């Protein structure tokens, strides 16, 4: 059975190598994440420069030109700024130019929407750009907090994955090389079954973490794409920006609709159409998902009492964002506790099958035909 033991020992070494290799991949992903973080900083800094230039009375094209010179040549942000500058110089709409690059730079999504709103409503561009920079920094800070909360759960998962691979080192330490440890049929079968449990535990753990970190989704509304609470919050903030320009509610809703996607876009389009049909405030917002209720209530109270609707909508959007952030952080913290399930059901049985049982078979004379 030495050949069987050698094969399983080689498989064990390959598994250990696989554990080490993804670690290098994770390092590359960390470097990519660091680049994305640096890119977000550069986008925010570029927007700050544009806002300052606009405040000084420069044209948007000139502001973009100056902002681009402050970004390193190797940065993708500089290329985007140059392309948008060329579009503005040709007289093309700036919002459309920014929107072209949102897949390449997701950080520009809110700026593209805000820029489009200012072009359609005639509102001042400088506050919209400054607001977009602040929003980007707030979102990045929230993502960093969530990453810190979920780091413990991820570390626990990878530590639990190491358990099934301890059989070979433990056996070697007590004088049983891996090819002898797994060189009999019972130990070999236990090892194979144990690794099946281990990789099943990885799949369950990843599913738990992915579900915990997933933004809350709105109910599906075919044929529209699915949307999340993050999309609702972003659209509400854009609605606040449009209302701050002094336009009417219907005009502002219709201006925000093109900047949104999926279920959120359909909801706002329905609400705007309901207003056009002469529906009351409550009846109009009944056509939207329940997630819009805080925004609808805040807007309704502002209209009933003569308060500024823009500030009411902004406050409601900030409450929605804070609530979703707290929910995600709590879910990420809870995920660490939920990982006890794969630990008890998958990783511990894997450890028993790949480590304890083969050692018992080899150390106890006559155990299951081993020794």
C-alpha cells in the first residue's frame, strides 16, 4: 500500500501548496485593493480641485484641464479626466462623458448623475462636484469599516481550513511519514472523505460571508434589473441635489430617473408618472418599493409644513445609508459566530478523518487492519 500512501502524501503536499498559493493571490488582491483605494483618493482629490476651480470662476473644461495636471500620468484617473475634457471642449454633455467611464471607474457614478442633473436643471455645478467628492469619501470610509469588521470572520475561515492538513506534519513529528500514515486503505479512505468535508466547509463558510456582506435587495420587479438599498440611497441623494436647484418635485424626479438603473429607475419613473396623472403624494409613492417609505414620508412632511424638501430628502437618505451600514456591520460581526456551524459540522469531522483516525490506525496495533 506504499504507492497509495505516496499518492495521498503527494496530494496532501499539493493541498498545502494550494493553501500557500492563494495567499500570494490574496496579496495581489490586497495590492489591487490598495490601488483601488489610492484611485478613490485621486478621484476625490481631482473633484476637489475641479470644485475649487469652478468656485474661482473657471469653465468646467479649464477646471478639468488643471485637475488633470495634478494626477500622476500613469493613473487611469488622468486618462478619464483628459477624455472628459475633450468632450467638454467639443461641446458634448459632461454627464454623458462621465457616464462612459463609470464601468472603468465606479467611483464616478454619483458624479455622472450629479453632473447630468446640473446640466438638465441649470443648477450650479460647483456644489454638485464638491458634494460628489464628499460622498465618495464617506462611502470609502464605510467600506473600510465593513472590511475591518469582516476581517476576523475571514481569518477564522482560513484557520479552520488548516485543520485537515495537520495530519502529515503531526505524523512526521512522531515518526510516521505521510506515505506510511496514509499507506493503508482505511486511512486513505478516511483522508479522502475528510478533505471532502473540508472543502464543503469552505463552500459553506464563503456562502455565509457573502450573504452577510451582501447589500439588502429590493423585491424583484421583472423585467427590470435588481436594485439594492445602496441604489435607493444614491438616488435619494441625487433627488436632494435636484430639489436643491429649486425645481418642482415632478421635474426633479424626471431628471433623476435617467441617472438610475434597474428597479430604482422604474420606481421613480412610476412615481413621477403618478404625479403627472394627478395622484396624491401618498398614492404616487405607493407605486414605489417599500424601501422608499422614509424618503416619501420626509418629502410629504416637508411639503405639508412648508419646509425645504431638499433638506428633508437628504436627511432621509442619510438615515437610510446609516441604517444599511449598521445592518451590514452587524451582519459581518454575526458571520463570525455563524462560522461555528461549518466548524462543528465540516472542519472538525475533516480533522478527525484526515488526522486523528489515520494516527489511531497506525499507532494502535490491529486497529481497522492498519499497523
